[in-house]
């Protein structure tokens, strides 16, 4: 146990280490993850009360980048302290559920940092991730696998999430059939050109109309504007779709 959780304290192994060394270290991390997950299951089974909010001290996002750096630094210091407790012989079953979640998250982040793709610098990885959330203009209502894939890509790991969140071009493909997503993506795209915008010409609800008007208010930023006319509208020429946004 002490040896397996020591992976959180050993910084000598990196993604540039020899493959055999890196693979053995990743196996040690997997072993530590199994210990932590088993302890979490035992504690959760013994305590039927609702699980307290994990990492609540770290979920409040500071307004400045300096504050964000301090949050990450504080979280890292807590992880190191917990790992040292475990290495010194503290039983995992004596940890709180939130502490085990913190250890589990740190172990996964450490393991991901050893993957070969982690060698890529942010400047290279960012445009690659930006290729994922594209819109298939031939798909019904533009709700396609590639669009959903882009959203899932941002949640692969912590580093990818941070890169996607800070990259305006990642959010430059907007589908108005999902109004909540559309508004959030418009906000995250900042002033970047909107590469693709998909609009369905149908009778939408109030939220979709509001999102449509707000997005089309940035018409000068849109590179490709795709309009989709549903079959029920095409088959009924007397049915009037909603009007276009005012210029």
C-alpha cells in the first residue's frame, strides 16, 4: 500500500521517461486507483447518508488567473499531504470520502500525464482538439456524432478540459437546436470567428428564438451559416416558419 500510493510523491517519472519505466509506473498508479476505489466503496456502503460535496474548498473559482493558480497549488498541497499520510501507514478507510475522491482525481491526472499524447505542447494540442466539434450539415437538425464528440473531447481529462475551455476556436461551431449550449458556446468563443452556425427553420420554443436572435446578432463573425428545413415544413408549404432575425 505504501509503495503504491508513493506514485503521487515521485516526480522522477515523466512522459519522456523510457517506455518500460513509464508503463511500470502507470501499472503502479492503476494499483493505487484500485485501492482508493475499493476504500471509497466500503465507506459509501457503511455510510448511507448523502455523499458530501467533494472538493468543496476547491470548487469556488477565483476571478483572476492568479487566484486560479493558487487554487490548483492548494489542491496539490492537500493531495501531497494525504499521500504522505497514506505512505506513512494511515489506513485508507480512515480517510473521508471527499479526501478519497481527491486522491482518485490526482491519481488519474498523474496517469494521464504519462500518456504519449501528453508530450504535445498546448500550442500543438489546442488546434487538434479544435477539429473535433464540427457540424455535419447533412445531419438532421445538425445533431451529429461529430458535434457530440467535440463536447466529449473536452471531458477526456483535466488538461484537455482546460485547453478547450481557454480556446475560443473550440466553441466556434454552434447548433441552435440546443439553445443552452448555443449561448454558452457563444460566450466561450469570445471574439473568435464562428466557423459554423446551424439554424433549423421550424417553429421553436421561446428559448430557441432568444438564442437564435442573440447568435445571429453576431452575423459579422459567422463564416458558414447553414439552414435546415425539416421535412414536415417542406411537405406543408402553407406552414410559416419563424421569421428571420432582424438586422
